[in-house]
């Protein structure tokens, strides 16, 4: 049994890791940490876990945890993450980092959008944990930079088109909508029920931190510098991201041809479901699971393709993808522990 | 007192008309109709109206109603509307038609997207009821084609930019999101609570009937044929449309400059609120009211402008705009009966 | 024009007072206060109010405000309220206090459930602001203790039965459900969207502070000490309280007879709507308004009566009732400014 | 592998059975039926199931299905169920019936609340499928009457108290609240999103069909005829039932003593979680799972006990309990296929 630690267990990403990990047959959760709730059993915070995980929240002591854990999930805010990741790596732990701290490859870009980085030397060590693009490198990774939720939904939707050079890389517009859990469990006015329920708004237009992450990855696929419009919106649901992506087609392709292309590109991917013609994704159909559902339409009227993707931001957008990465890194079957059937309604 | 009839009173648009009209000081509701609920007091269907409107639903008898009413709101589905509108006009009633039947000016376009039209001769009589564009013509209109909900939100958001030729008319992409009441009160699977709550999806991509309506009006403003991408989505809220509109800027303009332009364009409009820089609309801030809130960002990174508009689909997108049109047509103060303060939360 | 101040304007009760007061023809809002947002225009906090109220939030300076205001609404938490109410009264202002500080008549009870009281001498001055019970006393009140939201919904539902001694005063069980705005706009974990949406729970069983307030008022009506079970629940909606009240009938009475009794009791009340037999209230039918809708069933099978009441917790449960009280205290028509038609859906 | 058929697969209970059964290691789904969607793959109706279950919906042919299936789940409305259950039994299939048709033991009671019964002789054959009460009889059952959703939540909450004769059997009041999926997937006005979202109401007061089912089972436990008040309410969430049960205590017992009693009573039950003192259930903590969470408070002030239970109406209230019953009937581990961890948020 692999011993794993979940650092930052009391946030929504942390508790989602626990939900998935308690059903994983090859691992044992040896330690969970929470600064705020030190000393409390995790199921007093999340009674949903009663009977499944009743571990006590510990303080974050890197040296101590490193002795007990083979692999560490760091589910911390950016900046907090970089303070502990190097220590875990030095002590020989593998690390799946769910923060933004090791996703960007360019230090200047990171420091422009976030803050000073204290361990930029790890940028080359870290592997961007999107298995559909980087599976080979992940096999031998010791530090996985788990992708952001929005970037996961966007990159999977545009990769086949950019890889085949079917769209104009300068024409990309991405209109994304996320459930409120994407804002985390931090206590802030904008996350209150009454501030979000029955409401809907865009936020962070032309200024959201996931933009450089998306651009980095799409640029790599396109072999051409990509600048896109990425507009996130806040959706009054607990979970789910739906991204609607627009691009100018460089050649005339029908919806059927493009769907066929996507199906071939993702034929061996356990967590990508390309929908047949006429069907479009709904966040309700992936809730609680590691799937990315993709639908698309080629619009002859304007010469554009519209790709729609749906994920659960806490699963394929965070904890589920992290476990998928752990499975790859550790040599387990990639879908182990992730065979959750979506609950509808 | 002006005598008005509400034809099709038992749908969401009908009941919203009643909600607004019972507070209007210059009119009297003389008749309401509902095929399905004939003989029932409207407040048994909508107890919210108890004490305000307890009229009995009548059958739709054009000749009979024409004798009692000066003005008729037809809140019927398309096709049903064209069956009665000519009769009301002939009998001398003014008509505010909330269906799609008289919005399009080109019969071929109408018949391609809807069905055969039985009174296309009225296309030139009908005035498109967007006061911000057609106030002068509305003053003398006897038939007002009340705009669609999505088109209202899109046209108000793009008009200032097209009028000033600041954006490339071929570059328009509109990503819209509507609350469930937009689908009406008809009993269908897709409108069930469990099918929509905690879900989110796009629908009608490249095929929604509001596309030609939007294109007709924007083409008029641009003096150039416009083909755009319009993608509606279904939002799990009762009310509200938020449209996020993307366009390539033809000249470099800052957010401040563009906001200034919008503020000047709409300075005398009682129902358009242009938000200051840094603020973006939220459907929660216009709920129950006739406002269209507009915010925008000029993105130097991509050279595009992103305009976001928010309306209540049942008010500015239907019943409220219809009352605004009635006020203009009948010479009342334009905002009479519409001074409703938004309820938040 | 009466000059009114709203002290504590940035909470949900405060903004709701503003929403209602901006439409009141006989008053002028002369001052609003907010400690936290001093110096900011209220519409930057609540863009819903743009165009209606754009006053700047001031600090809470009793002496200064007393000079400008004839009447003060104190929308503060308990304890904060008692720190300023005596000062306003001494300066000659009338006060409508929306906190719990002057609702209880027994100092020991207050201090048991809340904390030490610094001005218990005002307990006899204060009039409990439920117009349906205390209209006569309110006419000459200078300090009105605006009732709690839950108590309003319960007392109106049980008063006719207790007044007529039709139910066993020892048998009362009240099961109430409130929307999230009842918890205020304070930033706390339990009010987060993801903690409440798609959830439902009871809280404060046998220990909620509204229990003594309800018992005090029902005891007065029953002429017999009442101890009841009051169980509040948290409902995933923005607004609304529904209270389901159970009592053993002392005589055999049909639903029709009891509905008739309620209709007579409330025949002259502008804000109580007794529903006809077979109909039951829904919080959706009173949203945004000052109504209390009441329905009931006499259950022959068990000999109990079940009374269901619905109010909007922010209106009849707070700000609307406060304005109703102001109207009485100041000699305006009781429903002035409160003729809001419910918005459905 | 046990061959099972799901008759009525396209309702919410049917699709929930499929969700659970596809993860069950000892069974194979050999047939699914849907009158309405005959010929369609089930995943075109529920894309959530893509990759898990893509069977074609068949017509309901008892003779044909009996040849292929060892066990049949009948997820049909009452009356439809009794038309096919006898046939399946005669052909040698075991049947888990999720309708109300075999739950009541008294034909007169059944026919009073439902309609004429065509196979009342099966009333003695059928075992009421609440494993916590009838596990022994279920071991050899060939027809299981799967309990109603409300009754499950109520009986589990009151059984320990009635078994120990701690409460007055004439004092029971049950106030229940159910998510909208409890109304099924039938297309009706009252289940529309806009009719339920942001709303809350009681319905079926003193007349809900689950009342005789609850009374039958509680009467059995109490050895005394029980008549109770049962009031269901419609909660604007997809899933979940919370029942708040009130009873007069016959002896003075503290909350701690009663919790201890419940913990002992249910110590070996895999799907009942008794919460520690001070904690109360939330439907959010059992979502998607077969748990019944129970919390309680003894109120010294009134001498009553308040028991609160939470289940997922589609799981412990329907499909999950059905699979639990299948496991018992077929000799599998009782929790097989039901080890689902609740998803929060």
C-alpha cells in the first residue's frame, strides 16, 4: 500500500481528494493536515466522511510527514505550496501539487501574475499534469503540477484542433462558466449564498490568472504564440465548469468530420467522452466524476467551430486529475479509484 | 383610463404583464384570456396576484375583446399571434405583440426560421419595439413587434460600437445565458427542476431563432451584412439574461473611452445603466426590473472589446419592454409603471 | 417630508429598507450609516440601487444624525442597538429598532438568552411592532421593537386560534424554515453557497433565541404560560420563511370553519392574506412583499389543526414591517410604500 | 453472475438503479425496459451513463424478460406494478417492487388510499423491505415491497423510541421535506424549475398516501394503534428528505441517553449513522448514498424529543434500499455495490 498524505485537507479540494482516496484500493491515507482545524477529526468538519475517513487534522510539519508518506498531495493556495514542496521532494516524497506554483514554465510570467517565486529551479522538474498531453513524462515525474480547473476544460477542448492546425490560433475566444466551489472554501462575501444564488456575472475579464496557463499550453500545441480572450463567469451551482470555445476554421470541415477527429484523438482516453453529433455536454452529466465531456458544432454560416466542454471543477479540474496523475506516477491502472458513475439528477 | 387586454395571460410573460400593469396609474385591465384556464380567476393560478388582480380568464374572442379594449398585448406563441393580430388591428385596437411574428422584415427569412406567414403585409406596419433605437417610429405605431429577450440584450450591448464603426462587423461572437423562465411555462421535460437545477449547458448552437433577429438589427446599425455566432445557454435561475459579446476593435480604445461612449449614447435612456469602469453587470441587480445594465472591458492584449449586458428576460426582455412601448405609443411618460426597484438578494 | 435615517445600511435588512423607502412618497432618506463601508456610495455595494439611492455611508454618530433625522431605523445586531437607541430617543427621534434588544419584556429572560442589558428601563416604553396585535399602542409609540422574522410568521398563524381558545396551549409545535438571508450578510462559513445550496438541515433545536419571543407573545394571547417546540431549518433560497404550526384542537372544527375564523380576524388587515380552502401558502407568492399568507387544515384523523404561514423574512419579517410601523407611528396610510406586487416566478 | 432486469428504467428511480447496479460486482443487467423510449439506448436519455450502461430500452414483455432474468426490479408507478409482478413471480423471478402496491398489509386500507388491488393474495408473501426491521424475513423473500421514501426516513427515526416504549404513541408529529426528484420524472407543471426554485410549500397535509404506510409500520412497533400527523413539503433541491419528528417523552431522558440508545440499536447497521450530541443531519451529507443519518435532541423545556433524519430519497428512499434488499435476498454482502462516499459539496 502506498502511503499518501493530503496537505490542506479542509478545503473543498482537500475533502474531494479524501472522498476519492478512501475508495482507492492501493493506497492508505497516512496523514492529513489543516492549520485551521488542527486536532479535529476531519469528519466533524465534513460529516459526509463519517465511516470513511475519521483522521485527525495535523499541523503541516514537512519533516515529520515526509517520514510517513511516500506521496504528498499539496492542496494549498499558491505561495503556501512553494513553501513546502521543495522540502517534500528533498525528503524523497513524490508530490502532486494542486496549486498554481509549478504550472508555468516562465518565471517572469509567473511573477507577473502571482508573486516572487522561491524555487523556480523546479520549473523544469515539474511535469504539467494533463495526462492527455503529457502521459509519457508523467510516468517518471516526481513533481506533478496539477492543472488549473479552467485550463483543463479549455485545453482538452482545443487540443485536437490545434494539433491538426485546423483553426486560426489568433482567433480563439473562450467563454467559461464555473460553479461556486471553484472559489474555494475560504470565507468571503462573494461566496455567500445570497450573493451568488439566482445571480450570474462575468469576472476577471482579460485579467484572470488562468489565462497565461492556458496560453502556455495552447502555444505549445500550436507552435505559434497564442493570445486569447478568456472570460470566466460565476455559475450558481456547487460544481462544474462549462467552457464554450470559439475559433475560426482554416478549412471547411463539417461537424461530423470534426467529431470524428475528436473521437480518434481521444479514443484511448479513459476520461474524455466525445459526444455524438447533435448532443452537447451538460455539467450535470459529469458531476462527481473525472470525465471531460466534449461536444462541438461547425457553423457553416460564419466559418467558425464552437467546442463545448464540461468537467467537474473539483474532480477532473482538481482532485480527480490529481489521483489520475498519482496512478500514472505510481504505476497503477490509470483509472483506479476513479470509476465513479455520475449521479443524475 | 386606457383599457387594455392581455391575451395569453397564463404564461410567464402574461402574468408578468399583469404584475406590472396592476401598478400602472393610467390603464385598466379590461380583459385577460387563457384557452387552458378559461373560467378561472387568474389568482387561483397565481396566488401571488391575490388582492391585485382577480379577473376571470376568458376565451380568445377577437371581436368581443376589440369592443372593450383600446390596446391589446398578445402574449402568445409565434403563429398563434398572427392568427389574431390582424383582427385586432382592423377593429381599431393598438397591438403590442410579444411573439416573434412581426419582428423580421424579410418574409423569406421568417419562413425559413419559423413557418408560412399569413399576414406578411403587416411587416412594414410593425415597428420593432426597441425604444432605444426606434423611439420616433414608435410614437405613431399601431403594431409594435416587441423584441426577443436575447436580441434586446445583444443589440443594446453592441449598438454604440456599431453606430460609431469601432468594431469589425464580421468578428462578432455572442455568448448568452438565460434563466429557465425564458423557456416559458409550457410543460416539457427540459424545463423540469431536476433536469436544469445544478446543471448548465449550451443549446441551439448555430441554430437559434433569435439569430436572424439579432443579425437584422445589427446589420441595420452597421450598414454591412452581419453574420455572427450566437450561442445560448440555460442557466439554473428563474430570471435573467447575461450576454457576453466579443468584437475586434478597429481602433485602439481604452475601457474608459468606450464606457464614456456608452454613457453618452444612453445618457437619456431611463432603462439603460452603464456601469463605471471596473464594475460588471449581474443579473441579480436587474431582477424584476426593466433595466439593461452594461459593463465592458477593452482588452489590449488581444485588441478585442468584451461587452457584458444583463436584463431580466421577463421584463426588459418581454413584459416590461412591452409596457414601455405602450407608454410611448399612448403618450404616457415612458417609465410610467416601471419604476420598480430591484430586489436584492 | 419626514427625514429618516437608516443606521446599519449595508446589511440585507438595511438595503431592503432602502429598497422600500426610495419608493415611499412621504419620506426622505437623510442619512445612511455603515461602519465597514464608511465613505462609499451605497450603490457601489449594491449596484441594484443605482439610480435610486446613491448616498454615502456615514459613520454612526448619534448626536450628528439626531440633528438631521426625525425617525431612525436601527438595523444593527442586538447589543449594538442598545448602545445607540437611548441616545436617539433622548434627542427626540422616533426609533424603529430592528434588533432583538427591546422585544422582550422580562429583563431576566433577555439576559438569559442574550446578554446584560444596559437600558432595561425602555422595556415598558417599547411597543412590540406587530400591527395586527398592537396597532393602538403603536399610534403613540416613540420606540418600536420590530418583531423577529420567525415570531412574525408564528404569531400571525396562531393568534386567531389562541384568542378564541380553540387550541390546547400546551400542545404547540412549530416547524419553521427560513431562507439564507435570515442569517444576515455577515461573512461566515455556514452562509457560503456551497455549504447551503442543495442542502437542508435543522439548527438551534430547543435553543433558538426567537423561542422566548414567540412564547412571550403567545402567552399574552392565551392567558396561560406557553412552552412550545420551535425548530428552525435552513432553506436553500434567498428569501422566505414558511412556518408549519401544529396544535391540538379543543373542539371539533372543520377546515372551512377555521378558515372563516381567520378571514374574519384578518379582514381589515392589509398584509394578511388568508387562503381559501384547499390552497396552501408558498414563499414564492410573497417574495419581495409585506404579505403574510396563511393556509390551514383541520385534521379529523388526529384532532389537530395545521396552520401554514409564509412571509418574506426581509420584508414582513423585517424591513417591510418596520416601514409599516413607521407609517402607523407617523400617521401615514399604513400600506404607503408597501404596495409591491409579488414577482413570480 | 445474477441476471437482473430493471423494469421502468427511464424514470429517476430507474436510472438511479442503473447507476448503482453498473458498479455491483455480482450482477449483470440483462434487460431494461421503457415504454416511452423503446428502442433507444439508455445513455441517449441519460448521457451521464455513457461508458457505463448503453443498453437499449425494451418493451415490457413479462414472459420474455422472465426467461432472461433471475431478479426483476419493478420501478413502475403503483397500479402498473401489480399488473406485472404476479407474472414475474409465477415465472420464478424474484421481484423487488419499488411501487406502493405491496407495502400495505390491509387490502381495505390500500383500496381506500390507492385503487382496487388485483393481487391482494400477495400481501402475505411480500416482505416490507426495510432491512433494519425485517432482515430475517427478507433472507427468504421472493417478493420485496421496497418502502416509500418518506416512510423510510420516519420509521428509522422513531423505531428505537417506540420499541423501548419511551414515547407516547398518540403524540407523534412528523414534518418532512423532500427534494423535487421525489415527484418523479413525469412532465407536470408542479415539477417545473420556475414553479419550485426559490419556493417552498407544504402539500398533501393530512392526506398524503405515505401516511397509512408509516402508521402501519409504527403501529407494529408500538403495539398500539398509531395515528400521526405527517406533513410533506417540497424542497427546491434535486435530492434528499429531511424528516423532523416530534414526540412526547414518557420518561425523562437526556439527549445523551437517547443518542446512546440509538447508537446501540443501530450499531450493526451498515447504513444508519447516528450523529454524536450536538450534531444534526443535513441532506447534503448523504447525497448519492444509502445512508440514513440521525440526530436528536431531548427538550427538557417541553418534555419532547425531536428526532431528525436525513436520507437521499432516490437511494435509501428507493434504488439503494432496493439493491440492499437484493443483496439480502440473494445472499450477497449487504453493502455490496453501495459503498458510495457522499460527494460534498
